[in-house]
């Protein structure tokens, strides 16, 4: 898939980067190269999180969950923790809001003078001739030490109205619509401004006909590599019970991953693995005039 005129991604970014912040210019150029090399946008599922309305936008306050009710439960846990440190009416309101979230599909509520919403996040992955897009050179790898304590990046801010509208926003929305998983699951006219969040990373394995994710999401490529090293060294011998020779091969592969900087792919015992970038430029929440998109009626939920 291209962006509409045969130029895979070329129209998403300005040709002239003069006047752009140098760091931003490098990231834009890196993104443009990646979009040309990995032009196909593929649906890889939806996640949900909770956000609080704050000055300037909506602050993400919880990790993501694959179900709307999972995000509600995480927000309920957070509100109950905050109620323990609050007094009087505020504590009562926070606990009551937590009970409401646990009982059923409450996607927006106010408690203690604060407004919360369950937010829908689209996930997309880019594919090229050699498979899924690996980490980009401009991705933080590894993350700074202070990022490691923040599971799920719970402090990102969604701007009040999203980015300024323009051709790039329209182009990105067009790509999302082209990649919609099924008829009837398109975004409503209320939420039409895509806002990108930070990228996350996972491990994918090549099957007989396609690549498929095999692990959880990580904030940095190095965390995904560490998970794969653990799998090779401990899970394979203990759970999969391969031949002795294969165990040795997996141990050698783990040593290679541990010893080389920013290695993003490896083949071992007839199997291929790659650290796959689920690019957050395509991992998006849609914004409207009233804030980010909540769960859709078509989204699978626990209740």
C-alpha cells in the first residue's frame, strides 16, 4: 500500500527540513526512510487505557489492556489507591467511581473534581519486502534509566485538540481507514484527528507463511531482546524440551543477542526471530472536539 500517489510515505513529511528542530529533522528523515522501506500498514489489534483531563489535554494515567474492562479495572485500582490518601468527600467520590468502573462499561466519569475517560488505541505495524519493520536508528535503545520504572508509559499527554490539521494528518487518517480490520469498524465522524503515541516493541517469529508476535509489548527494543534471551536460555530447555543439540544452539543465540549492540534479528534451530517495531506513528488514538475516542460498540469487551 502507498500513500495514494505511488510514493510510499513520501507525502507524509515535508521535502524541505530547513527551519525544523535538528532532532526533529533527523527523526522525520528516519521516519520517511522507514515508510518507504515498509509501506504496507497492517492491523495488529486494539488496546485500551485510561486518561485524565488536565490543562492542555488528556494525560494517560494507566498501562494499556487488550479489553476496555481491563482498562476500567486498572483505573479503578488507581482511584482506590488515591482514595487511601484523600480525605472526606473526595475519598468517598474516588471509591464510588472505582465501584462504578468495576460494575460495567463506564467509559467516562468524574470523581473528586477530576474527569477520566477510557481511551481506544489503534495498533498498526508496517511491513516491507523483508518482513515487519525493526527498530529505527532514532528509537531510544535502551531507554534512559528513569523510563524503566514507568510500566506502560503512563504519563504521555494527548493534546487537547490533537495536532494542527493538515495534509499529513489527512494522509495518516486515510492510511488508517485503508487498513481498517472489517467493515463497520471505521471511526465515527466525531473522532477524525489521529494522534501518535510513543512506539513499543515486541518479538515476532516467522511461521510457514507469515510473521506473528510471540511476546508482550516493551517500551524499548533492548527490553524485547532481554525477553528473547530469557526465552532462549530458560523457557526452551524447561518447557519445549528440544534435543540437546538444539538447546546448545539456543544458548549460543542468547549469547549473540547479549553480546551484540542493537541486533534486531536472529535465526536459530531452523526458526527466525526479529525484534519488531509496532510503530507508534501508526499506534494512534483518534481525537475529536471533546477529547480522545472511547471504546467502540464493535470492540470486544469482557462484559
